[in-house]
């Protein structure tokens, strides 16, 4: 419906833009709808850059022992990663890659703190791309880490519920 409102010249179903994300993702991006397209694009890019910096320093903290001999490498490593072309492609395309990395870092932190349910809840953010939860779910099932699996499934159920509220049954099915 909305695509037809904005691009009425599209008459073929083949030309319709498919939804790439579950309906609950719309809530994350809702504040950006109050901005012009160009402003929203810049703001989302800045959010991703800030997330990148946050994740970078968080990962240095997570792997402090492994990187203790590389303290002087922090700035060159930051600049090297920041100049990596795929990072900028993800920013330009407005991808959720850094949110997925944040999910993994938070899950790792919860797992290290012996909080398996919370680790699974953080992994539920991978449901932004539903196919990404299949491998972790299978691994937790095989390794009998049921508490992590409970957290993951609870988080996914919550996100599906939010998707139902946002987009109805058709929003979840997309």
C-alpha cells in the first residue's frame, strides 16, 4: 500500500519492494520518520558510527587479557577497522550489522558472568535476520545449554509478539 502511495508508477508485482526485516524493526526506526530522508540517513549513519566506537572499546575490554601486549595497537587498530571498506558499505546501506555485533558482545558478556538466560535474550536480537538464530539455537540444543536456549526463545517470542502488535499477522509473516 505505502509503496503504491509513494511510487504509483510501479504496476508490476515483481517491482514491489519486499520487506527485509521483521515488523518490530520498524519501532527502532520510528523516530527517524520525523526527519527528512536525507537527515534520517545521516542520523542513522551517525548512530552506527557511535555504535562502532562503543563496540570497539567494549571488545577491547572483553579481550583485555588476550590483548594486553597490544596496548599500543589500540589506536592503529581502531583506525584500521574504521577504514575498512565493508564497514562503510554497511553504514551507507543503513544495515543493522553493528546492532548484531552488539548483540553478540552483550551475550558473550552475560555468558562470562554466568547469566545464561540473559545471554540467550541478547542473542534474540539476531532475529533482526531470522535465519541467524538457527545455528546458535541448534548449538545450544546439541550442547544441552537449555537455559541459554530458553532465553533465546523467550526473546524471539517477545519480538514476534511486538511484531504482531506492530504489523499484525501479515507483518510477522513478511
